[in-house]
């Protein structure tokens, strides 16, 4: 990554001597697979990663050899949007900049910068693989006139689509809920503090609604049983945190309840042991320790990485 300083400087000065595609997102209105989620070194295991606002640097601990590296990229007010945008099986460092509605991606396949203007200030990025080609697509949701509008731009063909799904007060929860390799549009709707309901527009199996959890719970999407389909999952804050996981329909339909994590920990669920299942995980800012409940052996692994004030990259998929 010997050109990182030059790339960072170019971003700061707005002098991007690279191929940049600007696409206006409708004017004024306008998984990745689990295998690749947060896998920056391509070993099929998620890596621990933090972003340090003090120097705008990503620090990533490789699961393959426990070594780490730092990459200056983005600004503190950018929204972190990691994903495999170039389809090489490794997660790319990426951000969405609200001030100009632009995605910036450091492509791991060739260490070049890609900048895609897609969206407006106020949009929420939801970059995932919606067409199942193994590449993360550029996508945002826009809350307007009481509705939630999804805008998607495929990363390889730059085909544009827009779809209304959800209300402007819903929380996004995209995931591959029907196991066809494509991320589905999904939201979680608070109905007061006493009830939460998932609504999913499955790309293969059609619409689904399922009441699960409370409106005050955190939504933590993931495939916790390794069947290739996302499960409905929420975390109830408290001492300790309580994780409720409803297995995806068509399997055993069971509900798992696990207590794991305490205040002020941040949820960091991902597949850290490489068994194809999302692991329950948290990071404590007081001591900078990741605590992960490995699904492969039910063992708790603790790794010290990061410091108080860091942004946890894995938290991008908690809502």
C-alpha cells in the first residue's frame, strides 16, 4: 500500500488523477457475500478493523497472520461502507461522503481509487450485492414524503434501479434472506418500544413480514447458522446484552437467546472463525478488546485491537 499517502492527499485536495465516474442520482429525487464481509486479506475470515478519526486511518488486523496495517483513507464524518466492489474476494476499504454524495473505494485488486457520485446529502448508504454477481453494488436509501426509496447502481454494469420499500421511519436491514446469493431489501419497523417487525422484499421468494423483538432493540443482520440465508436478529441493550436470533424460515425455525457483551460495548458481528456463520461479537472502548463468541466451537476469544475513540468498522451493519 505504498501509495496510500498520495491517495489520501489527492482526496483531500480533490485532485483525483484517476478514472472517476459521476452519476447524478435522480436529480432532486433521485453479501457482498458473508465470505467476503470484512475479509481484507482473502482468507475467508473476517478481520478486526477500526477507523481512527484523529488521523483518518483504517487499522486492520489480518486474521491470516495476526499482523496489522494502517491505511489513511477518508474523513471522520464519512460513513464507512466496506465491501467487495471489484469482485476479487477481498473487502475493499470504502466510504460514503454525505457532503457530496460520493462513494470512495480503494480497490484491493489493483490499489486504485474509484469515486462514484451516487446519492445526495442526507441519504443513507446501503452498499451490498443486490444482483448476486459477487460484487458490492453502490446503493443508498432516501427518506422522503414518509417513504423509504432504495436507489441501486450495479458495480460492474452501472445499471440503475429505484424501488420504494418501507417507511421513512424504518431502520434498514438488508440481507440475503432467501439464500439466492442476492441481498434483499429489508427494513425493521418500530411499533412503539414494545414491538419490532421485519419486512423483507425477497428477490426470489416474495414479500415477508415477521414480528420479532422490541422496537428499542438493535438490528444485527447476519447468517448465524450458516445455511446461506440471513436470520432475523436483534440485540437488547442491558447488563449484559441479550442477543435474540430467529433462524431463517425453512430450517429449524428455532430462536437462540444468548447473553454476550455489556455497556458500553459496540456490536461487531461477523464471521471471524471462517466457518460460514456470523459470530456474536462486541468491542469494548474502555480497554479496546474484541470479544467474539466463535460459532465453530462456542469458545470466547478476546483480542485487544484499537483504542477508545475509534469507530468500529464492523458496526456498519448494526441499525
